[in-house]
């Protein structure tokens, strides 16, 4: 699985850069560095610095103006069309709105959350090569890698005390429990545990099913410890 790139970069849009961007938006035509500097009231080098930052963010486009003489073509700047991707985000509010709706649907909400997680688990897990049979140990390692990428900070014990029945031999034994030391949905899980935790369980189920693994995610024990949740696993035929 590869993590999606965040559009717009990490460089903040400062009040000065917002002023530069507004100057470009109201200009009606592309502007050069000196024109921007004059309208903003800053030195040309300062204007160029802010313009370059806005270009890096994808908020502004830089083009070369056709030269009428022998000199070098002049760089001019114009705002990129479309919504400003450097603005404020409210993804947590969006998540709360969707979760509250799902939670209000009644007794089927938990099962629906599991199925949604299962579909995404199948989508997110790295596929196995053709003709490759995944062992229990490999399946758990792949799942742990996925959970780590998602920010759950799983602890995959190298020598677990409790084990499910081995599928093939002792070298393929897998842990009963994996500790998850972080929840990337913590605040939402505290408010909508009946939806978020089944969603997470479904994600693990779907990933293991996609791998055709001999081990299955059986249940998720939220906040089993003050600083960790417990994911429980069983032999796939016992699930």
C-alpha cells in the first residue's frame, strides 16, 4: 500500500502569501515579480520568495512571457484555476457527520461497519504474487505492516505466549493477540466506538481474507489496556 500525497505541500500559506495570491487573482493578467512587489509593497526579492513558495504549493503557475527583443523572456505569475488547496480542512467534522448517520440506523449499524472495513481491508492490503500460498506467520506479518502504515503501532510478538493451532508446522504458529498501541481514529472511536471499532475489525478481516490466510481476525478488544487495544486471532476454520 502506498500513502496518498497531500496536495499542496506542507509550507504554510502565511498572511503575506495570501496577499500575494489575492493580488494575482485581482490582476486580470499574469504579473511579473516587480509588479507583484510594487502592489504588495515589498522588495522584489521578498515577492519572488513568496511567489516561488506559492508555485511549489501548486497555488500559482509560473510561465515565460514571449520576448519582443533579444532579452531573456520574463517570468510571469498567475493563480492556478480551481479551489485553493491550502485552505482549512474539517475532515474530522465530516467523519463525525457520516458516523452519526450510520450510528442512527439501528441494529444493523455494527454489521454495516464491519462490512465497510472488510471491503477496505481487501483493497488496502498488498497483493500476494500469483501461485503463492500465504502462511499464517506471513499473513500476520503482512497485516502488521498494513496496520503500522495506517498508524495503529501494532506490537507483533516474536515469541508469543498464546498461539492458535499451527496450520502446517510449529514454524507457522501465529499469535493469539496483537497489541495496538495507537488509534489513528482515537477521538472518533471514543465518541462512536460502536461503529469505529467494528470498522477496524472488518479492515483486519478483509485483509486476511484477501490473502486467503489460514488465520482470521476474531475480535477487537477496545482499550483492553490503558494504552492499547487487543486484536484477537484464530485459525481460519474456527472463525
